[in-house]
C-alpha cells in the first residue's frame, strides 16, 4: 500500500510546484504598458493628438457605419422624424424587450410614467401618451435615451445606438397602441374583435 501512495504524493507535489512556477511568471507588465488615451497629447502622432481622424475610406465595423444620423438622431441640427433603420416586427420586438429592461422601471410598461422606481419616490416623468409626446418625433425619443433628459441620465454607454432606435420605435408603437382606432385594424382582426365584443355583450 505504502509503496503505491508515494508516487501519487510526488505527482501532487510536482503539480503544485509547477503551478507555483507558472504563477510566479505572471506579472502586470502586459497590462501596464504605456499607451495613449483618447484625446491625450502624443508626441509621436501627427498633430500631437491621441485621437486621429480615420483615414479616408475607413469603414466602421459598427452597424450604421459612420452615418451621423444613426448616431445622433439629427440631420442638419434637427431631430429626425423618420427611423434611420428599417422598421420590422423584429425591431419592435427587440425594442419592447430593451424598453422593458431599461425604461419601464420608471416610465412603466405602457409608458404612463408610473414605473416601480417612480412609485418608490423617483421624480415622475411625463406620460408618453400626453399630446406633446405623442407629437414628438422618433428622433426626440432617441435623443432623450442618448443624451439624457433633465433628471434622467443618458443611456448611450449602456444601450447601443441600434437598440436605442429599436426602443424609440417601440415607444412610438406604444403610443399608437393606447390611441388606436378599430378602423386602423386589418379587416379580419376587426371582425374577430367585433365577434368578441358581441359575445361579451351577450354573456352580460
Ligand atoms: C430612473 C428612471 C428613468 C429611467 C430608467 C428612464 N427614464 Fe426617461 N425620464 C425619467 C424622468 C424622471 C424624466 C423627466 C426628467 C425631467 O423632466 O427632468 C424622463 C424623461 C424622458 C423623456 C422626455 C419626456 C418629456 O417630457 O419630454 C423621454 C423621451 C424618455 N425619458 C425616454 C426614456 C427611455 C427611452 C428610457 C430607456 C432607455 C428611459 N427614459 C429611462 C426617468 C427615467
């Protein structure tokens, strides 16, 4: 028995020793190399600036490329009234999911402004169903999410531009949902709604 155990212990000791050696080899040298931060002065780079203008023809790997409308929600200094991305069911579904995560806590799931944080004392935002906000453009919603609004902080660092457009599109859909008219529905949906209503009336 004894003869058998010794090699196991030896092997264990060897593993521990090797691990120790490996760890001893770890330094922070790689992480702490000199580097130039954005906007920092640099004597090496042209113009002495750490932030260079991308060379002509550079293509951004982000969606939207370097399209300023996509990133600012503005064209010629005015907030855009049209989505700079394609409006699809998928976009609205993504918007609903992101809105429920990032905005509903204050603005409420239907946008009334009575989210849980507000019920716990945070200042109450205006309802998205007020006339003023119903008239507001999709760019206005995107801009508030991007740059913040009064006491509301900005979301640009937490929610990528693509998702802020999805959220803005969803807020416009939310507004429509609370003010939709039966005549706006496709014929077959309207028919089933009417059937439902008459069944309800009959059962009263
Ligand atoms: C922590 C709470 C909170 C969260 C989360 C929040 N908001 Fe707000 N929002 C506010 C408050 C409060 C105001 C009003 C601020 C003021 O008037 O000073 C506001 C204002 C706004 C306005 C402008 C309304 C107006 O009166 O013109 C828009 C648009 C808006 N928020 C969109 C969003 C979107 C989109 C999200 C999610 C990405 C979001 N908010 C997340 C609290 C929040």
